[in-house]
C-alpha cells in the first residue's frame, strides 16, 4: 500500500525549487539538486511531480496564489483608487517584488513549459483586480495618479 503524500515534503520540494530556480534559472537547476536541497530522495520528488515540467507548473500556480493572497487580502475595494494603488505599491516596499518567488515568477511567466491550465489558474485570482484596473483606465484615474511615477 502506498504511503500518503506529505504536504510538508511537497512544500519542501517547492521551496527548494524556488531557491534553485532563482539562483540558477529553470533549465540549470536539476531535479537531483532540488531533491537534495528539499531533503528528499529524487524518486520522492517524482512521486509528487511526475516530471520537471509538472513541478514548474505547480510552482507557478503556487506562487501566483500566494501573490494573489498577499495583494488581495487587504485590497481596499470600497476605499477608492488612491488607497488601492497605495496598497498595491506597498507590496514592492515590503520586498515582494525582489523576493526569490518574484524572480522565479518572472522566469516562469515566459516559460514555454507552462500549460494553458496553469496560466488560467494563475490568472483566476486576479480577475477582479483586472476589471478594476480596466475601469480605472477608462475613467482616466491613472492619469490623476501620475505624480507617483
């Protein structure tokens, strides 16, 4: 009987992949090194992710969900665009824009390995904010906020 998968091991693999992808890039980080840094056997990595491409897609979805949670948890929907822009701008000030996850997300976003399903899943949490941004552009709200640039 197969042992149940551990969320801790899965997270350790994703964390190690994030570190190595940030340091070396997607193609130069072998699964053997990801496994080693995660503290699991290489076969264990393939128990959680059938291929390196599956690992890359899972990591993309995970980072996008974490980013959405960070951005949208305190998003002041009823307080207007000034407060919303301030909230979004504060993410960079807090280091989210310079984190390893952000570096890896930049690589993942242009990766040919990402599936349409992963791209769709990564975009889903941002639908509401995209609508708000589109409305702000149509209402020329961003022109009023140009003093921040």
